[in-house]
C-alpha cells in the first residue's frame, strides 16, 4: 500500500507559551506544508528520504531509542517510536517528503513532519487512530524522543485546523472550536526575521521550568494546590509578588494575561472587531518582549515597524521566539506599503533582509492519494 499525505505548518495568531500551562491558544494552519509519500515495506526498516536536503537514512523499528539528537530523521523516527510505545503494530515503510515551510522560522516545520508521518503510518497500517490521538502521539515524539518539552499547539493545529478558520484550543481539556477567520480585504502577513531560533530549545525548556517554579511559589502563598498557571488570577499574582523572584513574577503575569487575551481575541474575531484583535496582538508581543523575554531585537524591530504602518491592525512575534516570524494582520491594500516600510527600516540594521510570506487559514492534515500495491 502507498499513500500521499499533506500536513500543514502553523502560525499562532495569539496565545504564546500558554499551551504547556494548560491554557488557551488560537493558531491556524498555513497553506505551506509537507507532502509525504509513504509505502509499506515487507520488513521493519524505515527508509526516509528528505528531498529538500538531498539526504536519506535507514532506521530499524527495533532499534529506535529516544535522545538521539535533533536531526530531521529524529522526527519521523520519534513518531514511529511513539506509535510502538503506544502498542500500535506498524510495519516498515519507505517515506519520502519535501515541502515549503521555511525551517527554523517558527512555522512548525517539525510538527508538520511529525504529523505527516503519523498520518501516513495511520493509513498504511490501518490503525484508525482519531485526530486528537494522532496529535498527542506527535507531541509525545517531540517531548520524549526529540527532547523538546513542547505543548500540544503545533501538532494539534497541523491535524485539526479547517480552511478559513482559526483553531481555538483549550489545552487542558483539548476541547476546540473553529473560529471564523475569513477576513475580507485583510491579509495575514508573515515577516520572517531570518534569525534562526538557536536558543529556542534550551530557553524553551527553561521557560517551562520557570512556570512550574512560579506555580509552586503561588501555591505556597495561596496555601492551595492549583494545577497550573491557568488556574491563577492576575490579582493573585499581584498579591504574591512581594514573595516572588522578579523573573518568576514576570513569567506568571505574562501567562495569566496572555490566557485572558486569547479569550478576548476569540470574541473580537467572532464579532469582526479587528481593532480590538489587533490591540490584543500588540499587547501579546509586548508581554513576550518584556515579561516572558522570548523576543529578540530583530523581532521587536519588525513588530514596531508594523505597528507604525498604516492599515496594520496588529502585529506580534509568533511561535517559541528568539527569532522566526512576526505575524501582522493588515489591510490587503496596505500590504505593499508595509513591505516597503519594513525593507527600508531594516536595511543595514538587520543582518539579513526579511522575507515575506502570507497565508490564508488552511485545513489540517489530509490524504492526497492512496493506492494498493
Ligand atoms: C513552540 C511549541 C508550542 C508552543 C509555542 C509557544 O512552537 O512547540 O507547543 O509552546 O512554542 O507558544
């Protein structure tokens, strides 16, 4: 049997670093994605070929072990490992993939690779796993096999998004709602700083730890056992502030505020109130810059330049941070002027000229073709 699947990248509209705090997020799938062809083999080898890199590798299903590294093949291998850990019976396969998601730009090329692999395995081995399960297995691959303690947002968005919609996710219950985002006359512009997220792995895990430390202090102060920062209010953070190290106070305050912003943004988009939605995006960026401290000068310059440009409702860094892209919600007719302004303001200031992409909210992973061999 042979299948061809497409798995999209994702861009997050708002709700950053909230997913692993049991909070709320509003991402959408990009039109950019990964196409993977996969065919069952008669043995237990996974032969993977990355067309864009011109590289190929073979792995035995029997030898998969977590902690290998962060090579491209660790993502498909990690997904195979997660399936086996879950007790799924999978056979070897030849997989070949390529795509157009810029790597290291915060648009979840790795989640797309995981999701494409998971969907291909699901079809090839007739496992009939439901979409939420697929996303969770991909997250397990990333957490346990690759070793990045990511939340569920990226994989969930790559699996469950719908065309023309944002995906509002409650990352505790995993309940989700498709939020209408077909915005006539508007564009979602992605401005790539082309700063690679080199710090993201270690700093990312560090932020997670800081959130746990902040929660422990808040629980001590409250004399309670709240499960995550999602269960804490802004007033409680302020009340506990004197007993908290400044860094932990900032982290907790950001998460609490960002969760509230997501809920407000969902309402704003539902009402078509782009002014409000844009303000929330800007405030999210400020919080990521000042409180959560995962932005960088290049992203700040891009966001600030966009804020000052006509026709821009809002702009913020998107994804884990330390590089990657800014997303701007902008009137279609103002997009050329925004691009021009960004290029002018960054020329000679940034090491690399920013790249521009734009996307409409796209659908989640899908089967393109299937054949019995
Ligand atoms: C990365 C992770 C996600 C999420 C974002 C930050 O993309 O994979 O789970 O935590 O960072 O919002």
